[in-house]
C-alpha cells in the first residue's frame, strides 16, 4: 500500500472497513517494524530474544524502540501478584509494567515510557471511553476493525513518539491463544498496510528433545508455525529454542515447512551465560536475516564491534572470589519476582569479576519458627531485604535485619526493607516495643512508618502509591554520597508508606543517619548506620536502574563491603 493510499484510508475511518488511524507526523516507510511472536510454549525467553534483537540493532547504529504488547485485561501491571506474573517493573514515568520492559531497558541502556507497554485492558478501556463519548459516530464497535485499528494506532504512535528506526513489538503469550488474537491480527494488517519490506515477523518456537527418544523432534514447532500461517502471518525468521544445539536436519524441516529460507532458521539452545545471547544470535546471522527481510542496506550501518566488547566485559571467566548474598523475601519460590535484583547482582559480578551466589531466605519460615535466623543467615556474606507488601513474612524480615545489624553483616534494605530496618531499630535500639508500620498494624502506638498527609487524601488501591522516578537530595559526607558521588540523584519508587517524621530526631540521636531526602518535602529516602560495615536502606528501588556496565551504586556498595 502506498503512502497516499494509506493517508486516504486514515481520512475515512468512520464509514470504511479499514479504520486506519494514522497519528500526526507519521510517515510510512520511515520506520520498520519487527514483530516477535512465540509458538508451542511460553516461557522460552521471548523477552530475552526481543531484548537481544534490540541490542543487536542498536549496536549497528539503528535506534530501536521495543514494545511489549500484553494480552491480559489488566490496564497495567500494578495490581499483578509478582508470585504469579514475575516482578512489576516501574518505569521512570511511573508506569507499572511487565518485567520484560526491565530487560529491554537494561539491554539498550535507555529509559522507556508508557508508550512502550500495551495491554488489552489499556486498549479496551480507551475504546469504551471513546464509545461513551460518541466518538465512533454511530458505528457498532467491533473486534475488527476497531480493536485492531486502535492497536495499530499504538504501534504507529510509538514509531512517531520514539523517532525510532525500528519498532520492535513483542506479543505476549503464544500463537493459538484466544487472548492475543487481536494483536496478531493487528500485526497482520500492519504488514498489509506498511508493506512486506517494512514489517518482519519473527517466530520463536521450541524444539523438544524427549529423554526417552534421545533425539530432537520438530513436530510441535511445525504445528505452532502452521497456526501462525493459518492466521495469515508468514514468518520471515524462525528462532528455534532448544536444550541442545539444533541439528541441521531439524532446521531444514522447519525451513521447508514454513517457507523460511534455511539461513533464516536460527537455532538458539540453552546458554549458561545470559550475556552471550545477543552475540550468539549475531554469529548465527540473526541481524543479517533481519536486514535482508527489511531491505536495510547493511553496508550503510556502523560496525565497530561494540557488541563483542560489551559481551567480553559482561563475561566473568575466572572469578576472583565467590560470595553469597542472602535475599530475605517471601516470593522466593518464584525467582522472577526479584528479577531486577538478580540482574543488579549480575552487573556487580561483571564489575568486580566475582561470582555471586544467591541464597533465598523465606522470611515466613523464620517468622513461623520453622527455621532459626542464625541458621539461615549462616554462611551469607551480605543480606538484601527486598521490597514487599503486607504482613506475611514481615516479622521474619525484621529478625533478619536485627541479626545483620548486631553481627555487623553488610545489609541493603530496599523499600519495605528500609521500613523493616526502621521498625527493627525503633524496637530494639529506641526501645519502642510496639513500633510498626500502619500497613501491618493500623492501631500501633508507635507508627514509625505511616501515610504522609498528602497521601491520605488519595483513595483506592494503587491510587495512592508513589510511583516512578523522583529526585533525591544526598547529604554530603555520608555513605550514600560516597556511593553516588553527587548531591542530586534520581531513582524509582513504588510505595505507599513513609518514614514518620515525628520519630526522626530520636533515630538520629541513636546514630542513624538519613542521608537522602526528597528535595522539597522532608521525606526520608535513604538511611544508613555509619559505624556498621555496610548498612543502607533505600525507600526507592535501586535495582530498577542498574544496568550492565553501570551497576547500581547501592549494590556496588553492598558487594564491595562483602568483598
Ligand atoms: N509496602 C510498602 C509500602 O507500600 C513497601 C512497598 C515496596 O516495598 N515496594 O510503602
């Protein structure tokens, strides 16, 4: 479809079956799209592959803007339980998103915005709002063309807003799900309107290797791809995930079956080192396959081997030392709920060329007396108490903090972890036995953690969370200042409660230092105990801004103290 045709279509959206909403400033052909879908099973690393593609293209000088399009009906990830869905990743603009956005940001080393994250809930709520306002001018509002039309508008809006050369769209779920069908259909229409050379479909599939057979089997992958073809989505590239390297005959089968040239059927087997994946994909020709499919002239792109250098820097071949960091949380059964913390530790591994072992400490087990704090913390070089909500596990976390404070074990308390540290200090140093957060005990006589007056006005779950990036003023001659090396820093928040200003003086008199404050109001954001080996609490989440080759200063401080 030509530029003119496309703009003609956009003018008659009400009476036509096309419903193609073209955002202001959009120019067809200026931006290319790569759509990543999954087949056969979920959980095989679509987010990692998408992030790797973003990295590969950026390394060649292309500006990439990745989008995660989720099929769930939640408007955002704010109300999702991390135990079911993995960590809620908060963007600088305050959007609560899927953890894949964290992966994108870390790989391209750039902040993303709400435009990079789409959910069915977001699209539908907008459509219903528009319908109530009479914006569809008497039309019956339908799955096709309206839901798909609004979806395409989001894709194109991201192209305009991000000024990207390539927009990556990762579609949540797998091909064949009911929920994501409108996304796949929108992608199909996008290719129809933008042209084949402007939209590339990559399918990530899985090659099984049942132990009883001892050989790789491609049938499930074939069926998954067939499902895609049935929906009118011809893949341009197929990436085959597998446990062991994919055999050539399997790649050949997939090629014949899916109409995809053999050089564009790429095997990607399980890898020990996560940071090798982009380079592995490059060596298998994924970037070339994308350029070929999108008719991007490769010779015009930069090529300075920066990916090789990055991979080298992120790889720890012979660790100088091995340390163990305990994480005392309550979602320890699902590591994805703390993924950014794990990543921040990995960034430190590369920085210090050490191996960091994580020991998961289930706080509820300490609380219920099933395990003793000294037994679980034994052998741990440092401890992190991560963010959290609610009563369950809190007393266990408080016991862990007490142990670290008394035994001089390096400690980093994040968000709820900072609040636990304040409660512990209030109870055991200030002698306020009843000290608590009003989140747990609304009747406590010593509410060291409470709602700030401003927040009390805002009602509703999620409504009064403080979300996103805020500036923090750092006090000179403190640990925090040494770590960050500047007076004003910016970090990301996701919390509802705060340190109660009424008690600050008492805390300070007993040696606690509040080294980070909000610039305008007197809200405490960082606490530290200067006499301790390393004892730091942050109301923000430093793990959200930690990046490869730029580890979070708070994590660096913790690991350095452990070493
Ligand atoms: N539950 C605490 C609050 O709302 C801490 C939140 C968190 O750790 N993310 O303030």
